[in-house]
C-alpha cells in the first residue's frame, strides 16, 4: 500500500494557517511572525513534508544550490560547535525550502580566497552565498558577488560588512556588555580578556561591550589584561597561565567564546584553583561544552542554529522575490546571559 505524501495543504491544516502563509514561510518570505513561522516549521517536521527540489528547479531553470562559506586555518582546529550549529540550521531550512547547500571551507589567509569563493557562483552554479565571519566583513568579496548577480547574506557582520547585504546576527557588543556587567555586579574589578582571531569583528564587538561596561563603572585599561586567542580550547589552556601570573592577577577571565573559556577552566584546575571561589570564568555562544564541563560555564547564549536557518530564509526570500525591499535587511536575534557555576563574588 502506498502512503500518500503530505501536501502543502496538510501543513496548512496542521499549523492552523492559510496555504499562502505556509508558502511564504517555505519561501523565506518576510512579514511572518516568529510564532507563526515556528508553528509552520513544526508542522513541516511532524508531517515530514518535503518540497520537491527537482520539480521546482525544472520549473524555474535555477540550480537551487546555495553555498555556505567558512574561513579555515590549516594551523588550527575549527570552532566546531559554531560551524556545525550554523550548518545544521542551514541544512534544516534548505530541506524545508527545497534547496541544497554546499558547505565550503576557504583558507582565509590564501591570496586567492576571493576567487575561490566566487568560483562557487561561476563553476558550481550557486545562486546564493552565505558568508560567515570573517568573510561576512569582506566588503570587496561581497561587492564582487553582488556584481555577478549572486544573492548574498552575511552572518554576524561586525564592521564594514554591515549594510552591504542582508544579514542576521545578535548584538555582540550588548552581549559583551551584559556579561561584564554581571561580573561587575559580583564585585570583580580586575579582569583578563581572551579575544578571538584578528579580523573577527563580531568577536571584537564583544570586547567593546566589555570595555563599555567597565567604563560605566569608572574602570579603564589599567584594570584588565588582554590576550588574543583563536577560539580553540587549546588557546584557552595556553593563554591562561600568563594571565594568572600577571601582576594585575585577575579575579575574572572573560572569553570571546566557550571553547576558550573551557580551556581556561582546564588550566585553572591544573593549578589547583577552586572555581569560582578563586577565579570566575565566562564564555560566549552557549555551546554544548558550556553545560558539560565542571563546573558548568556562565556564558552568553546566542541561537547559532537559528542564525543558520534565518540566513537561508533571507537568501531564499531574495531568490524567490518574496522580499522585494531594495535595501539590505538585518535580522537581529536575541541573546541572553546564562548564569551557571563558574562565576561568584570577588
């Protein structure tokens, strides 16, 4: 017996919305409330509804292929959670919308990086590019892709990339400000800060928010020490000793992501420190590692999977004409401080 495949009308009935609303959601269209969008996507998942990409491609003559570009560094391990969560969110959205996504890692230091990315448009026939940091701030690359008629969406642009193309992200500066303010509330006045890779402007904005919070309390550069990591666990382990041996001797170390914070936590354990009584530690992202290390990390939550999903929805809205707005749009998602057990009073 053949099981009848679910239709778009089935999705509409289950989610309790009109067929046109389902279509708008599946095509990444604007002017849909988050609650309605979530209800439709739950119905899509419950019914295992799938758009037929072959039929839609034949009808429109388009490849229906997107490329998600990540910067790679052969010398360092990737930020595994951030990239994999973005990929998962993008893959789920593509499945629902009838698109495919090509995950492409391009070394950021290679001189021909722009050509490698643009080749995805010319040789792979990708209709759209989703650029993650630091490519999301590469103005020359964004301009070149747009000039080729390719749709572009940037994830967490932190500087020049803002306003060049549709974008999705959180307020990184506000996140850095909020986590610093929590530590200040606990009485901390001496800090270490482990920043991210050079040129990763969204992470640099976290540091700016941290600085702003300290300035509001009358503190300045003499009250913190900064080291630059590469977002990896190893860099947290390697950089922590110098911070802990510094004459300033911070009572709290703030990290630009959770992997580095977990590395600092490991280094603290190796020294026999009692965390958080001897040292408070915070991260950023709310990666799974934040909840499984001991003690669990206080961090800033950003919905990374949703960032990947929304990036796909934004680019599909441009490809289908569902979003005719001539100016780039920025979707800012909410962040939140997650208090766990690596922070205490100074």
